[in-house]
């Protein structure tokens, strides 16, 4: 594949200007990179599970710098098997000893119709809806969903017993509210 942006194409055949911008930003970043002394273990001993929502900048919201915490993100900030796997690695190999889960107001999974989403995926992928065996994690009550995620972590048999906190980020105000 060519390094010339004019010759690089997206899977749809058009130029990838956003990807090119990302590569240019990385060249600028690498030119002054000074974090090679950081270790994989977070300085704070904290691991955060958060929604992938673009309005939630976990580091900025919590006043963290690179190297302070592990951040695991997915749609909804849900405790999935892969989150458990990552938490085990974080705790057992890299010494984390406290967990915070951050979900947020206005989440795309709040009130989502999983059947309709499955049908939408079927229509765009050409697969039969019945063959799409994914739990998208839709929920109706944000606070209750967060309490459920916290309980999963507190009770999971493979995780160390560490403090687990549930937080809701308000996308309108930027404030965090602890949910008990």
C-alpha cells in the first residue's frame, strides 16, 4: 500500500483524510515523545472501566495524566468477559488495587431495543438476525445498571477483593455522581 495519502483509499474506495490526519498528528507527537520511562503499571493503582462515549474524556474528568491509571472502555462501560480478563491482568500482573466504573447520562444503550438493533445489523451485514448472538447491553435504568456492574465486580470469583466505585458522568454538566 502506498504511503502517498492521495493513493491510499478507504475500504469504500475514497481517500482517507481522517486517517492521514491521525498519522500526521502521531508524527508531531513522536517528535517530542518523553514518556518512555513510564511503566505499564499505573502510578495510582487505579483501573477504570468506562463507556466509550466520545464526550467522556476519562483522564480530563478525573484529573489523571498518562501513566496514572488503566482505562478499559466499551459501549456502556459494561462488565463483559473481556473486561474481566483485562481486570485480572491489571490486578495480578500490574498491581492495581481499586476499580471505578463510569457510565453516563445520554448513553446510546439506555433504552435501546436489542431486537431492533439485531435486525439493523442483519440488514447491513447480510446475516440472519437469528444468527447474531450478541448481547448489546441495553438497559432501562442507568443507576440500576451501574449498580449491577459494580456488583458483578465485587462478587466475581476471579477478581481480588478491592474497593469498587460506581460513578455517573453527567454529559450536560461534566459532574460525577457516585451511585451506591
